[in-house]
């Protein structure tokens, strides 16, 4: 066994003594310490000998020297060594807390690079956070140095590159030590609002961290009662949004709401010119919505009162804006400029409504009619707006999961119509190119003749073309809503709509993705959509319709084929889906153990051997007479013919193309599989018998046949599912 003392000593002596080169060895040093746990608490504390303690002492001394070095790379190396030391050793953390925190705070006050300052902030936040359950360390170190740390962070706020790190550190300090942080609440709030005024993009890390920081100091509480403070901040955010909408909706005919009189935060005024003002106001609206989402999403220490009525008034004010809301005597150009940003207002309002639904629990049960009307309106207005449609589908999926069949009752029919329109395969009508050629060549004209010569590509692609030009994200969201809807209320969907959904899902699974979209990047999109289609197929099986036969035989074959699919995630899902199907077929037996790369077919050797024997079997089958003494078994297939006739397999029998087919009237009782093992023909007949169509038909109407389901798409992996 290697001596841990010698390893640590070798690292210190060989790689840390040169300040100019130590930064290049930092990854190797950290990896070695992590692999061998050279700074583990037990080794350093109780079981450590004198030599081992000496090596650890040299390590700590070298860290202090690196932190005080004049070389930037050496300082960064010292900060990295402090991180791994306090992570592995509790003893080293307690012994060196005072010296390391003081040295790091000193670095924070010096004009260092952004990389070093960011690492120092993260390390100090980690150090102070480890003193939460240690009252003695809090009294001696945290209570003295944490206020200095918070003050330094506020002073460094002019560096915009450090703002995300600063906001995260202030949020952690506020949550972990609210009493020490209380004097800094007001300044921190001003700093957050300065970022949320619309000058930064709402998707940037600065806005996200500022919104989380403002929510943290609001949830923790200020100088007053936390209940009053939380409600006050939320009402002021709503008031600020309403004041912002007053300027945006100057050309909109709307009713005055009582929530317009709410208090608000002070933000910089915008220009009177709407061309300059509207982009800033749209960005400010987005940032404040992100702040509301963080406010209602983060946990609070005590229950708080959420002003739901004011939130609903604000959301309805946004959703009521439409093309017909224009005031006649206002500037039309300003109205058109406003309509450019209305989809963005809808998207962020959907985010706020989703957060409120998650936060409020069953409160919105009384408003299901209102929410359903909003969703149906957005679906109707977002046919060509992919971002808005994607957001609306996500909101719809959340409402179905939250409120179940009560919400589905309001939106089922129009929602299914929108989903079918987004996921179905569309067809371009056939064009007779030859007629165009004849008509063009018959016209007179010298210069225009060459322009009317038909391109050869049109002759090739003149037939019916199938495509789906809907955005990939919209298709994925629509399939997710369909899956959720099927799991909640799939059995009560009308027969014609359910049959259409079955055909679309099966056709999309079998249709090549590259022929349905014009996108050049198809690998990721194809795997994502295929996975959602497989999930919808499983939902169709789990929630069968009461008015039509199940598509379980087709699903079994598709899931079996999915075990050999290229995406690993699709293989795993197919394996899980087959296990669920096994439980449906054999409710008292455990599901079969299938590996993703395995299949139920025989080996390739068997297939080649069976192909060589196929000719001989076909020649001999006509000369073999059927045995007359074989009696049909109980519960036999209704489609079997009488004695002496050729037995035709049912179109609903699940056919595995990989399995060697056995002639129906062969008098051979045993079949050789090719690998040395024999199995009885009756056993194989039972295997096929377990997938017969009468197992999936209603017992009250056994004569009803399953409808043929033929893919609508182009040539697929299977010529037909009903062969």
C-alpha cells in the first residue's frame, strides 16, 4: 500500500514551490488529492502520525504563501487548494479558518482579475456556509468577517462581469445569516432593481441571479414582519407592471382596474417616443415577470399571503389585448408597434400563470373556465407563432396534470383539433408537370421559351409529397400534451378522433423523419420526436378506447423493433413499454426480461439456413396431406379454415419477420432451429396463438374485426402492419 505521507510530500515539493509554474500543475494536483484522499479528516486528525502531520503542515504553509504571492497564477492556485482542503478535511477547515478567510478578504479588496475575484467570492461563501451549525466559529469568525464581505460585494457591483456571482453570494448570505444580513437588505434591493429595469436581456444570467436575490431577501424578511414585507413587495411588483402596461396600452381600449392604484417601484423614465420606449418597456416587463416567478417559486420560512386577485387582474389585462382592441382616434403606427411585442407579453404571462398554478395548489379550481378560455384563445391566435404555441402547450400540459378531467372537460375537442393539426403528416397535391411542359412549349415567343423549360427535379418530385413544416419544439410540446391527455381521459375520446390519433401516431413512427421536415439537422430532432411518439403509443395502450379494438399487436411489434433502435434512450423506453405490455397480456406472470440490444428473433445463422431450406419446404408442402385426426384445441382462432383447406394466417396476427416460418400442412413434428436445439411445432403454434386478434377483441362482440391501420407516410421500415 502506498504511503499517503510520501504522496502529499511529493506534491508539495515537486509541484508547488515555483510560483511561476504552479498554476500549470493545479489540475494534476487536485486530481491526485481527490483520488487518494490525501487530506481526509480521519487521517489528518486521529490516526495521523508525526510525519503525516508534518506533510499536512507544509501543505497549509504553502497555501498561505501562495495566497500572498504577487503572481496571479500562484494566487489562483492557492484559492483552488483552499477549496479542496476545506472540502476533504474538517480539521484543516477549523484550524485555518481565521487565516484563510482573512487572506481571501484581502484579495477581494485588491484590483485583481475577474477570474480570481469570482473564485474568491465563491470560496468565501462556501467557508461562511460551513459555519452554520458551529456557534463558536460563528462568534469568532463569521459575525466579524461576514459584514465586511457583504460590504465588499456591494462595492464590487460596478463590475458587470461579477454581478451574477455577487448576487448568488448575497442570496446565500441572506438565507443562511438573515440577522447579520439585515442592514444590507435595502442596498441589495436597489442593486437588484437596477438590473431589472430592462437594460439587460431577461435570459441573461445577470437577470436570473438578480431576480433570485430579490426573492431571497423578500422571503427572508427585512426590518419589518416577513409576512407584511412579502406581500408589500409582491404588490409593488404588480403595481410596477400595471404602470408599465399603462404606457404600452395607450392605444388599447380597456377597462380601468382597481389594481392600477397599487404602489410601485421607482424605475428610470423612458422616452416619450414609442419607437425608443417600447423595446425598453418590453424588456422591463420580461424582467419583472422573471422576478415574480422567482418570488412565488422559492420556499418561504412561514406561510405568506399571495394576492391572487391582483395577479389575475394583471394577467387578464394582458390576455385581453387583441387585434380588435384599437382605439379609433389613436396613432395606428403606435398600435402596430405594440402588436409586435404582444406575443412576448403572452409568453411571459403564461410563465407567471404556470408559477401561480404550481404555487396556489387548488385555488384555481374555481377559475378553470377562465383558464380554459385563455388557453383556447391563445391556441387560436398562435397558429403561426411557434414560441407562443409552445408556451401555450406547456401551460396546457400543466393544467391537465394539476386539475385532471375537470379541466379536460372544457378544452378537450378544440385542443385535440389543434394537436392533430400540428402533428399530422400533410400532403402536397399531385402536379401534372407534363401538361405544363406541353402548354409551355405550345406558346410562341423567342426569349421566354428558355425560361419555361421544366426542371428535371420537378419531374422527379411531381408526385404527392408528404411533409410536416411545424416547428420541432411545437411538435414535441403537442405530443407531450397528447400523452398527458390520453393518460387522464383517453378512454372517453370520441371514436373518430381516437381513430385519427391512432393512425397519425403509427404513421409518424413508421415514416422516415428526413422526408417530413426541411431541417438539415435531423439527428437530435428525430430522436426527440420519436421518443415522444413512443410515449404517446404507450399511452394509447394504457388508456384504450371503449369503442374500438386495441392497437396492442401493432405496438408490440413497434416496441420490439425499438429495442434495436440507435438512440439509447429509445431502447430503454421500448424495454419498459414491453414490460408493461407483458403485464397486460399475462397479468399474473412477471414481465419478460429483455435487454435493449437483444431481440426476440433467431440468430443470423438461423435466418440464412432457413432461407436455404425455404425452397425445399415450398416444394414439399404441396405433396403433404393434412392429418385428419388432429382435433382443434379449445379457444382456437375463428379464422382457421376447415380440414383440407390451406390455413391462412389472420391479418391481425402479429408477424415477426425474423422468425423462420413453418409450412402450415407440414407433417414434420419437430423443427431444427439451427443452433442444435429442437422445439415442437405445437409450442411454436402456441407462441403465435398468444398474439391472436380474438385476444384483443371485446368478448361481447367476438365477430368484430380490427380496422386496418395503414401508415399515411412514405415508404417505411415495414410495408404494412397487417400482413
